[in-house]
């Protein structure tokens, strides 16, 4: 008796996990089919494990992928019949999306929360944490405009996403046009996928549109998507990003690719406090406060202008305090830009509720195949701890073990070897620990950029790297954030945060700008240590995106 269809690569299990056989001929097709509605959990060599979650299913639903389509994709690739409890789970979770709707009333300060299911209405009536926000009114609830975001967050915590169709304010008009020729004299046009991403966000201003997240690889032009949305909305815009270098990059792009005059663009950072029709601010200045329990004095920038659009650049790094003010800004159009929706603090649901659901997503390998980002090769090199570190490692607590393994001085010889093989390439050496980075920078006799490097010095080094007068720079975690280094083609990761998939995405993204040559991403890890364990989690992101991850053991004697 033949059990199941051996020609298919998936096994859908009753515990909401999905097993995918990596050596199966249909592996890539199956992976691409299920990626929009489930999350990768484990990625060993032969079998990858995915999980269906409420958030992954709601993001799929917000992108137009419904229950029938999900069931069809699972059935098409499943070796065995999809368990009935999984079908019911999908139907239940997807069914919750759209069952609670926020809508306008005649009073612009009051919204109606319509709940179609009497059972859900009854449950909300009995939730104490909702009593202060929901006003029962017949077969629905009334919500004050100020509590719009808070209600959405509270409801998703208990498993009910809110479909928000309430009005969004237009903001004060600010006309702008995208250039056909940049200031530098190059032809400029918006790529098809960038325009599609912008349109999926705007959706011609229909109810329930104008807020959400666009997910595109680093190097795919998320900034251009932001500019395109601005050109569609024609309104005053506040742009929030990660650091001063990113602020200046946004300003450069605005001047280069739109007809906005420089005097109409404000920089709001530690260096300057300008508020103009288009203002670019850092997350750091917004979350600055002198004492722990003090208010955030720079939150006033959110209400200092009649903004019609707020752009959250690198939304996966949105600081927790900004969620508070974001909850109050639910009447403003909100665009999140990111290469990954993964957050290390687990606040993906807050991003979903307060910024918006995923509106557009393209797999990295698909972008690579079309030539929009560079082809990348990923290698992990494992090296043993030297004998003089093994006793210290054994006697340390986990955090100490991780640092000792991360700072393994044998890694420096591997860096030198890699650089010999990439003598003509532009290389980033990226790490976590400043002492280690300082030592390597001195050995290589190259510039070092850390969080304490002054902005002017930092930008000068970046400029020399772009023009090719510097071929190698050593960078700390600042490389995780928005920096534009289009010619970088090699990244050597010598240490990183504890198993951070988010960080892996950002670091790989630094070398994916389209160019004539391939890109190489090296990660050096201490063998048989805690660092190696965490590296397995970091690999998940690369696996999710379809990258092969080659592992080799460093042979000290033959090197």
C-alpha cells in the first residue's frame, strides 16, 4: 500500500507545522508558494520546518490571499491530505480578518466598531481592559478617535485584527513631481515593482488603504517607493529613519529625484531642528529624554505640522516609545519600509496594528533573478577556539561564552585570507564588539566606524569608500542601519547580536545593490560554541529568502 504522494515535497502536520523536503525537485516552487502565509522556524540541511501563525495568515489576507488559495497551495504540494483541524484553523484565523471593522460616523471624533459575530461582541463586552475604550451602542461599539490605535492593539492581542476603514486626513497640500532626469544628469524612472508597491499602499485612497508596510530587499529601492507614494499623495510628509547618515541620504534622494527645493526640506536630528513641508528626522532624537520618567520633548514634531503622510524607514527598528505616539496618529497615512518584518522584541503585531499590514512583498531571490539586486553567495566559516580560550569559555556564563567565542582572535587570520581573495573588491568587515573591531582595523590599517564616530567623519569615510579610494572599512552595528554603499560587494561578519535574523537581513543587504559583479557574504563563527548555536537562527533569514548557505571548517594548518 502506498501512503501519500511521494512526488510532493510538503508534509502538513496537525500542530500547525509544515515540513518541506529541501532536496525535492519541487522544493523552490513549494517554498515560494507557502512563504506568504507561514513562517520559517528551523532550517537544517534536509528538512525545513515552517509554522502557520495568526499574524502570517492575517498578513496574507491583507495581501488578498484568502482561505481557498491557501488551502489550494497546501494541497498542491502536500504529500498527505491536509489535516482537517488545519483547514479549520486557517478558516477561523482568516475569517477573523474583516469580522471587526472600524468605520466613520457622522461625528468626526467618534468611530464605530462593527462586530458581525454576536459571540465576539459578547467576548469584547467582558474584556476588562477594553471597558475604558469601547462604548456599547446596540450591536456595535463606539470608539473615540484618540483611542483608535490603542483599541486596535488591544484587540489583536486577544486574537482579533481590526480592519480599519476610518477616514484619513489629507494633510496640508504640498505639490511635488518626480524628475525624469536626476540632478546628476542620469535618466530616472520608477521600476514596475516600485510603482506596484506604491499603488498597493495608496489604492487610490479607497477606505482601508493609505497605511501599511512595504517589504523589499535592501538595494531594491525602498526610498524610491517612498518618493513615489509622496508623488501620489502630494502632501506634507514626515520621514523617520535610523541615523543622521540615513537622514542625509533621504535628503539627497529627495533633491536628486524630485522637484522639491532644498529649502523646503528640513533635517530634525541631534545636529539641526528644522521643520519644513518635508521633514526627515531620526528615531534617536524623537526618543531622547533627559531622565527615565520624563516626557519625550521632541514628540512635538509629530503635531507641529499638518502632516498628510508619515514614512517609517526601517520600520522593523521602530523604537518602542514611538509606538505610543503612533497609536495617536491613526488618522494620518502611514508607510512602513523594511527588508524584513522580523522584530527582535516581538512587536510584529504592534507594527501590524499601528503602522499597518503588509501591503507588498517580493522574495529576494526573485529580485535577484530579474537583475534588480546583486546575486549573492553566502558562506559560514567555522573555526575552533584556541586552547588558551577554552578554559575561560568553559568557566563563563552564557553571555560571557558568547562574547569569548565572538572575539576569537583566530578569526583575524580568516579575514586576511578572504581579503587576499577579494583584493579588487570593496569590502565591509562587520562586527559587534568595538575592542575586536579596533584590533582588526589596526591590523588591516583601514578606517573604523562605530557609534561614537562623529557624523562628519563617518560620512567622509563613506564617501571615500564609494569613490574607491578606500577598499576596506571596518564597521560596527551602524552597518545594520540605512547606509548607501552601492559598490560594496563583500561583507565579512566577524560577530553579531544573539541569533538576530533582523541583523542578518540588514548586513546581507549592504552588498545587494545591483552591480556588474556578484556579491559574497561571509560569516565567521567559532566552532562547537554558543556562537555556532545562535548562528543557526541567523541562517533562517537567508534560508527564507532562498539563499544556499555553504558551511566549511577552517583548517589552521592548511591555511
